[in-house]
C-alpha cells in the first residue's frame, strides 16, 4: 500500500470518526462542561501512552513552545465547549455546517495580522458563505426539532469556528514540534482549565455514560489524532482539504438517521452554500484568474 492510498484511508477514517462526535456528546447525557473535561482527561491519558510509545516524551520543549501550545489548548477547549453547546440548540447538522466557516476566519486573521491580500475569489467565496448563513439564520426550525434557542446555537457554532481559527494561527508558531505532543499539552491544559468547573462531586452513575465519555477521549481524541496526523504527513494539501469534507457529511447523516432531524429547504441550501464555499477556499478553486493558492491547516479539532 503506497503512502497516498494509506493516507487517504487514514484521513477518511479520521473525518468519519469526527463526524460522529455530536452523537456521542448527546448520548452521554452529561452537562457540556463535564463532557469536555472527560474528553480532555481520557484524551490526555491516551495521548500520554501514545507519546511515550513513540518516544516523544524525551523531547525537550522550550517555555516558548509550551506557552504557545497551552494558548492553543485554551482556544481548543473553548472551541469544544461552544460547539458541543450548539448541538442541542441548532442541531448537529446546522451547528456543523456553520462551524465550517473556519476557513473564512483564517482568511480574516491573515488579512488582519499578516497583511495577506484578499483576492476577488476569496471575497466571492466569503459572500457565498455569508449568503448561506443568512438562509440558515432566517429559517424557522420545526418546534421540538432542536433546542429552545436556535439563534444562540448558530452564534455558538460561529464562536467555535473563531476559536478553532485562533488555535490554527497559534499552531503555526509550533512548526517542527511533534503534533501528538502538541495535542497532549492542549488536552492537559483542558483538564486543568475545566477541573474547577466540572461536576466531580457527582460522577456519572451508569456504565453507558462512562462508555460515551471514554469513547470521546480515546477514539475521538487519541485515535482520531493518530489517523489525522499520519494522513497529513502522507497527503498533499489539496487531498487533505477534499477529504476533510467527509466530516460535515457524516455529521449531517448522523443527525438525520440517529435523531430524525430534517432540514428545511432553506437550511439545506444554506448549509450547502457554506460547505461549497469552504471547499472552494480550502482547495483553492478559482472563479477568476488568481495566483494565490490556499493552504489547509489542520490543528487539533
């Protein structure tokens, strides 16, 4: 099996796993703060074993690297808190679609902090994504389909995308640092950050909840990172970007099949517009002649 085939299989598996995360969050039945805390705790244990097995714990890290990784960890934890909270308010499908505005957050940061040029093509993709957002926001969900605050769920998903972009910018400062080690530092930061707020005095009493929480940490964190980072090392950027769209497709399918949520026509059109625009931005599709290629960074999700 050559590297491209193996990398494609790894990336596809990682994105499929990521697409089911909303299902496990909902089925755990736990408060979101507790869900994220236990994801970090189980994820830290898993990544500690992985890093030890790979010999990465022998790496000497500077205070600068640890500081940037910790800062990225704070952004990642806030990202998880907001995204998981959005699931019960705007549905997994809508929250995931809105969350995929991440590339546009990165473009905004690039223009604001790194003086990157905004091309006509980038602005057009942004306009298409914005039109998709308008279609989603103005849609009235059926009573009982989602939580009581649909608009708040959309805002939370946008906030999650913003903090993902912050983590991506910070991760750029850690070039050359083993990604598994970065992930380990980030989830350890999550454990410390959330421990004072998690409901540790009243732990889940049933094995089902523990199984869901352990799966989020071991599978959706440890295993998913191994697969994703392994794929990134083997695949060209354009293929990484295209395969990353398995994630929202699986999430929408899970929402429809597992929870019976049906999107309105305007919501489908809006989600489609956002995902097409995100694909265009990630994969560097050009509507007009442009010489600016677009990279697809993959920080911890």
